[in-house]
């Protein structure tokens, strides 16, 4: 009898373990759906194009290195609350809901230009929640999160390191920096105007009170991390060989902040690796090459924008770069294509996850509002760019 009971206990424990494994697997896939899709696509194409020596040519090691170094330094700065303190000081000087929300969105906009859109959202979405929650203005939470998401995706379009796909295309096509910024400037200016108009219309000038909180920066760490950040930016702009940053930055952080290295979004880097394999294999399939070449020849801007809505902007940039000759239209397309569906940008999934963590019951309403604003922005930006390219 005792042995039977022990078997039942072991069986129950085993079943419970299986349930936990399934739950953790499901949660992992839900949180990293784009990476999982990239892995599946890469695996499928590996059966069509078996692994060989040419696989090594798929990977843009400079892009991966730049992305890693920027993310590592940003994590270090985030650990000392550098961005939080800067943002909070800016927000604290404003007294109304309208101006405070505008400040939060502009900070996210600016942050995406400097630290990439994903990191800008991870840094400033919690600040948006804190400001609105602590002042009792949760009713503006969905709008603020949606606008911060749009600001992160569209603000990052101006600089080569603002969005991951920018970093890749900037390196892949060897686009001169001033030309890159010139291509994206009209869309950037229009995006700022659209976001500002939306805030003026949808947020009232209600009085806000923000509690004071004293947080000090460690001067030595701050100075060193800012130097490392400068190094990572110079690497992006080709001022320093990427191998220097790949050695220097991890070496310094090992001694000063190992947690920063641990917090780097390695799954994002893996997503790039899988998409490099997928795109490289697709480019070696003659039928696919002819099909994409035909579509891009018809209209690179429209096709690249639509592609983002289905397979996201980063994989679209990697895949379509194998077939596109008009990098101007491709660059615009994969940037404005970052708004639209929830999967058009990795950043949108980050925002959704953050919002649901604070308001799980409001997911459906949030998605409906998100879709309305995003598709509105997408339509205006696409029409504007079609006219701009036609005129100029």
C-alpha cells in the first residue's frame, strides 16, 4: 500500500512538472513570438538549402556587434537610473496632463534616436505608468503607451542606430550618414507634427502633481558609461572598428557592472541571426529571387511597407535587402512600416506586454485603440512619401 501511494505521489509530481514545463514554454513563446517565428523560418529554409560554407556570408557581424555594444552600455546606464533621472527631471517641470504626456512622448522620441526604439520603450514606458498612476490620470494610460510606441518606432527612423533595421541597412548598403538622415528627415518631421497634434486633441490640460524623489547618480560610473556610450556610437558611425568595442565594452562592464551584460537582450540578437539565415537561404532560391525582384521593381516603398505588416520591419529589411537596388525607398518603407499591425515592430509587442502587465483586463480595448492610431499614422505617412518621392 505504501509503495502504491509513493507511485501516485511520484506520478502526480511528474504531471505537475509537465504542466509547469508547458506553461513556461507557452509563456516563453508568447513573450518571444518573433524570435520563435524566425527560428521556424530559418529551420524550414535549412531543409531547402542545406548548410554549407556560404552560410557564413549571411551574417552581418558588424551589425550584430554594434547592436550588442549599444544594448550593453544602455543596460549599464539604465542600472544606475541615468535615463530615469533625466526623464523625471524633465517631466517634473511640467504641471498639466497634456504637457506631461507630451514630455513623456518627446522623451521616448528622443530616446529612440539615441538608444534604439526597444530600449527607449523599456526605459520610458515604466516612467509613463508612474507619472499617470501617481497622479490619478490612468485614463490617459492607453493613449500615452500607444503614442510612446509610435514615437519610439518613428523617432528612431532618423538615425542609423535608432532602429535595428536602420543599423542593418546602413551597414549593408554603406549609406553615407548625411544621406541617410536626409532620406528620413521629411517623414521624421511629419511624425513629430502628427504626434503633437494627437496629444493636443486627445489630452486635456488638467493640473498634475508629481511627488519629489531624490535619486543621485554615481559620478565615476556615470562618466565611464557615457564614454562607453560614445564609443558605441562612434562604432555605429564607422569612426572606430567594431572589434575594438566588442573587446573594450564587455571587458569594462565585467568589472563595473556584470548585471548589464546579463540584461542584454540576447534573444533580439538571436532573432537577427535566425533572420540572417532565413534571408540568406531565400536569396539562393531562384523562384523566390525572381518573385521578390519583380515586386520590388514595381514599387519598393509600397511592398516593403506592406511586408512589415506581415513579417515585421527587421526581417523585412534583412530579407528585402537581398533583392532591392533602391535602398532609399526600402529604408523609408521598413521605417514607416513599423507602425500598423502589432507585429509590424518588435517594439509594439514590448508596449503591449508592458500595458497588459498593468491592466490585463483592458487588452482588447488597448489593441483596438492601438490599431486605429497606428493605421492612421501608416496611411498618412505612406501617402505623404508616395507624393514626396513622386515630386522629388
